[in-house]
C-alpha cells in the first residue's frame, strides 16, 4: 500500500510519549514526536529558536540575580537587574550609566519572591516580610526606591502585641497571667489573650502585671513569648468624644476606665459612625485625636460599640506578598497573619487606605473557604483574579459596577491551586503554574458558563513541563511565544494564538551547557525583546551573563567582531568554550576559545559572529493511514521519497543526510550561501517499523524554517 502523507501544520508542538498510541486524536496529525530548539509559528511551520547576544556580566556572578521588566512605554522600557541589595538598569541592550545602581532592601534569598505591579513611572514591590516599596523613575539615571508612603496603611481592630513575656499559672482552667513588665490596664477585663492556638479571657484585674484569666483553648506552654502573644479587641469601657465635627478638628477622647497606652498615638478609633486618629497621649483615661470623618454625636459609646484599630501590616504580622493595580486602586493581599485577606486603597489614591463606606473608600475582604488558601498572586483582568495555594478566585462588584467597600462578590472558580510563580496574561487567558509545579494552566472568562474556566494548557506536552516551572515571560512579536523557564535551567517555547487555535510546546536548551536563571521581556525597537540571565562555566569559573534573544542570531552568547586579521579577540566571556564562527555569512566550523579570549580562523574576514552552537531539530510522528488491511501502525513502512518545503533556509540535514543548498559557479566558495525557499527532495530511507519517521535538523549556524513535509510511504502488509 503506497500513499503520500502531507504535514503542513505543526501547531501541536511536541506531543507527550503517552499519546504515541493515539493517532485518533485530531491533535496527533498536527504534532511532532520531538521538537528541540525550535519555535512553532502561529501559521503552523517551525523555525529555529532565536539565539542570544551577549550583553554583559551581572554585578556579582557568585550570586543569583533576577530580571524584572519596567515598561513606561515603547520608547522607555527597561530591564532591572535585581541582585543582593542592589538594582541596575538595562535598556536597548546596555547598562544605563557606567556604574549607576541603587540600593535595595532585598537579599539574594528575597529577590525571586518579590511581586510587583506598575503604573506609568511608578512600580510597587511586595515581599511578605518587608513593607511595600515604591520604585520611581525620574530619568535614565535617576531612580528612587523607598518604602511606599502609605498614609494610612490598612488598619483594623486586630488587638495589640505586648513587648513583654507572660507566665500562666496553668495552661488550662481558671488561673492567673503574670507579665514580666507593665502589660495590663483595668479596661482589659473582657479582652482575650491568644498565643499559638491557646486562648484565655481576662476575668479580673489585679495590677498592671497580674490579671485573672479563664483558659478557653489550652496553651502549649505556661510561658507566652514577648511580642508573640496578642491582646485582642479594644478596651472594654465607654469612650466619649468632646467634638463630632468638622473634619480636621482636634478633640479629646475620654474613657471611663484606664485603657489608653502611650503607643496608641497614630492608631485609629471608629466611634459614633466617624473616624478619628489618635494624635497625643495625656493619660490612661484621655487622648487627643483628629477627626478624619464626621461623627454622628458626642454621646458616650459603650464597650464593643467603638474600636481601637492599628496597622494591619507590621513586622510581627507580616506584609502583603502580592500587589496589583485594579480599577484605579493599589490592591494587595496575603500577609502572614491574614493570608486570605485582600486590601484595596482608595480609588485614585494608591497610598491611602482610609476605611469607610463610600464607594471610593478603601476596602478589605477575606476569602471564606473551608481551608486556608494563602494568596499567591493578584492579577487585574476583566475582574480581580486571585490565585491562592488551594484554588482560584474572582472578586467583582455588581453588574457593571466596580468593587467598593459595600459591593463585592468573591467567587471561587476552580480548586486547583497556584504555585509561587508569577502568572502572565496572554490575550484573555491568565497562564499560571499549577501547585506542585507539575502543569501549566490557564484561567479565562468563558461566556457559556458566565464565569472563569481553568484548564490545563500542558496536557498534551506534560513531559516537557515535568521538573518544575520557575518563570513565565511573554513575547508578542515577532512571534507570539510564551517563554517558560524550567527548574533544570532549560526553557520552553510555547506558541500561543487563540485565533489560530495554536498552543505548541517545544524544548530549548542553552548552548554550551548554559543554565537559564531568569527571564524578562520588554518592547524595544518595534518588537519585543527577551532578556535572560544565563549561568555558564567559563575557564572553570561560574559566570552569570545577561543575554538577549535575537531572531537573527543562530548562536548563543554571541558577539560580532570586525577583526583586523584571522585572529578574533575579545572573547574572554567564552574562554575555554567550543564555539562556532560565521565569517562574512559563512559557517567556518567549531573553534575553542583560548584562555586569553581568542580564536584563529583559517582566513580573515570583515565581520565574524562568534557564539556557542545549538542544533534546531524536529522529528515527525509516524503517519497513520489505511492500508486496505487495517491501520499502518506496527507494520514495516518505507519512505519512498520525502519532500521538505523550506523558507529562507541555509543548510539542513534530513535523517542525518546533508541537503545541498550551494549553487556552484565562479567566486562562490568563500561567499555566503543564499537563503532558499521551496521544496527539496530527499532520497529513500529504507524499511522501518517506525513507520516513516523523519528527522529534520540544522547543524549549522544558519537560518532554518520548515513549512511542510510530504512523505511517500509504502506499507508492507506482511
């Protein structure tokens, strides 16, 4: 049985070995058995992946370093090199300023846990163990990083931590609590002491260091560590203001029993429908306060009808782990003490988290679920998407309404869970790493369900994702590619086009045993450019280089030189590495760079590109077709002829056989081979039970694009 099979679409990318026996799947016909160092184009063909240009070494190659994109607009886009306590800035492939850098509070162990969001020339950075910071750009070499001037930061009636230890008379029942220093006041009777799951209600006041308590949840120890136990609630006594208005007026707040402490200055009081900020301490019975919003009256407010509120974000309780900008608010979430809480600033005022009930006041909401779901990331999409460790949520207002303090719907969308890998928005889908790093998933709005649908993007290529995901970076042009950095230092090229129904995975490996440790993409010169930090071993030493993908480069860590002779110098960054050299467009083969950073060519050249060689390769799946006696699978098959359709290609191997691309004539031996577009014939490959398997590769540092393959296949019925 003889037939011609035509492969014109490789939009399935490399398919999982678990699907080799599923030719019945529509995706099978569009997929590849293997795809290495190639990118599937949204049109269906494949091309060699971009090489990388060497830009420079990071500040300290002995330490991990991260790249963060900062995009003001197309003409002002930067990549931040974030290292141990510093930040440097790259633009158009070069560092800004000869030695310009700024100090940061982030250590090597912090940098990959920092989340960020940006609006215009300001970026907010969040790390659960530090306050939110604000990075502002004032010029090419004028950047300012400082703690965001939140005034106020979110506050609530979360109680207070006392900087003194407590000793309990017993871990259960009715007993006493004795503090090592002043800790209690008379109005603390009725409040609760909490520590590591233990809980006790204060039932009697003896002195500032001794109170009677009734344990309601057993403590693990009789010793409660200073600053770790919490006195919950507010003073249990009446509070009376002297004034109710206007805003900005100073008033006095008087308690019926001792309850004010000197460190209450700066805290907030909600009272009689208004809000006040404590500005001065007079005694345990009286403080001065500024009216922030008008009170309804000056009558005494009973215990539990007023609250003393303190900053929710602090060193003991933690700071937000994630930030985003959504509906003109700075939104943050996921602190250590409140892992499921989300806070939004006042509308249009990113630094103001003043509470209230007006639509433009700040808000805070806690995700209610049957398990603890720490917020991993926040993403501003059609709605506010919240990725947590245990599931995916969406926060929205009413119909055609924004989120406000009194109008929010928190709706769970899926119960899969997200890993601590920053997600990436592509068209209408949010791509994120599944909890456990075993899969790449999408979350997108689906009209048919009136909500968001989570799906596994890597189902058909799950073997490529195995080993873990570290980073996701999206390049929109010249090809729509999602670069997925893997834990093992390789990376995936995931071509994504919803319009063309393309989602193709291929595996890429940095040449010369390089290891990718960070990636970031920014717009430059009319297209997107992806920067990478690649760890390399050079002359036995560990080096970390900033490299930039280049679709017109066919080597990694490449530099272009104009040598005065056959000796090419200035290659110290590749000392000891085997490289290829393309001289005046001709691949002259492999050379080993000397310790002094040189190679010697067999002839001189006007321009030489030197870099580490990689080999783009695809291997086609066995075709399935009817033989008249059942399926072709398992039968001995011969490729009578293979035709490959190339575009702008120079050189190629098919099943190890080199194809001729050079046209002979006068003065052509030292001239570059012209790029070829069209069909090429390949001779017979013989009989095989692999059913006409074809491998197409590019072993030379030249351009290479495959659009289609025709296989004339004969199946042996025996």
